[in-house]
C-alpha cells in the first residue's frame, strides 16, 4: 500500500473516532427526562394535607383504604410521574386524597367516581378541607356506565368499587391505559386466585395477560399492582 493511501486511511480513522466521541458526549449531555421526574414543591399544601390526614387517621370507615395502601398509591404515582389518574369508587375520599396529593407533585389531576350521594358529599368536603379540590374532578355517577364512556388516556387507575365488577372495569379501562401505565385494585389477595370471586376472577384474568406484569402487596388491605407493557 502506498504512503498516500496510508495517509488517507489514517485521516479517515481519526475522523471516525472524533465523530464517535462527539456522539457519545452529546448522548451523555441529554437529560434523562424519560426516566426522571422533577416533583413540584408545595410546602404549604403538604403541611395542610398531612395535618388533615393526621386529624382523621382514626376516622376512615365506610369502605375506605387503610393508610399503608394510601402511602403505596402515593409512592407509585410520584415514582413514575403519573399525571392522568382514574379512581373507580371514591367512598368518602381517603384514597382520593393520597392520589391527588401525589398528583399535585407531578402536575396531574384525578377523575374519581362515586355512585352514593351521601359518600360523595362527604368526600367533597374532605377534599376541600385537605386543600386538594383543584386536583380532583369528582363525579357523582354510576361507574358501570361512566367507565365505559369516559375518554382517556390514563396512566394510573385505582379500582375500589363493587368487587364483582372488577374484571369488567378493567376490560373497559384497558384500551385507555397507556403503555407503562399502572392499574391497581383494592382488596386483592393471592389466596383469591384459587377460588371464584369477583376479585379472584379479576386477578386470574389480569395475570393471564402477556402485556401486564402483576404483583400483590399485602401490607394493607391487599393491593394488586399491574404495569402495562
């Protein structure tokens, strides 16, 4: 090979290495926005919500979730940066407060539905007292109808209404849940997968789907956590 060709190859090799170096530097300089979430700071709201939850910690009856499940829902939302949430079954608002509190940090909003007017009215008062009304769209409607008709997309869903309808709720919401989104359901236990019940049918069904990864957290009232792949 002549010296001329050797010189050309040397220049090409050096240019190739320089180009690769530039590409690597540029990639490393790009913020990992797809994997990180900057949570909004609102100390005054945090203080108000915490005071409300502490004040009412022993008062949550009427089909509300226990505190460990509320904290778990909060953590799932903030960790993943979810913004578009749907709650099926408001009750008097304990779970909605945890969800909306998390959404206040991600810049999102919760749509929650309750069929019982008395529970709905109590939930509305609780949302206002906790300072979270601006992050909640509460609807007094029949979830059997609303869940079919409501437009998505959603990236987080919490189901805690009539248990025998769990599977139907999921089937209606599934097309509206984005890839990477999370579908959670309350009062779920691994033991239920072995016998026929509303929760058992739902758990067996969602675990049969290849595009969902499901675990059950039993620290509170039992919560299934399913991520859409």
